[in-house]
């Protein structure tokens, strides 16, 4: 019985250690909120952005599902560069890097040919859900 308990414990540790961890990137949402949502004078945009939260870039229940804005974002940002440790340790460098990358994302056009910047300025959410 002891052998079984040891085998079960080893199996559990192996399973937990090998499970793929979810990568939430709170730095992305926080930065977008600080720069655009909190500074917007458009109450409808603010309310919609706060309601959507992660779904500004994603759709569905899986965070692997990215809308057009999320895909544009992913081209310019690698989540490994925005780990919570790096964000805390290199705050100034990360802020500048993020601002530079975000300018590139916002200059890109969505499938309808409008820049993400122009959508935000018009009080519209930048991403569209793919069917």
C-alpha cells in the first residue's frame, strides 16, 4: 500500500509539473486601460472597454482565440517580455517599449481598412469577433 501511495504522489507531482500554465498578461490590459480607457472622455467607450476586459483582444472562452486587434497586438509583443517580474524590475524600459509597440499596433488597419487608432478616437472598440 505504501508503494502505491508513493507512486500516486510521484504521479501527481509529475502531472502538475508538466501541465501547461495559462499565461495571463495583466500588463497588456493594465497599460491599455491606463493609456486609453482611463483617459477617454467618451463614456460609452469607457463602459464598453471595461465590460469587454480581455475580450478587447480575445473572443470566446479560450485566450488562444484572438480577434483582429489581438492578432495585431501579438505581432508586436511577446508575452515572455512582459512577465510580472520583468514589469516590476524594468518598469521604465518596459513602459517605453510598450508605448512604442502600441503606436505600431494602433497604426495598423483592421479588416475594414480603418486604423485601430481611428476606431478608438471615434469611441469604438478596436477588435472584432471572428465567427
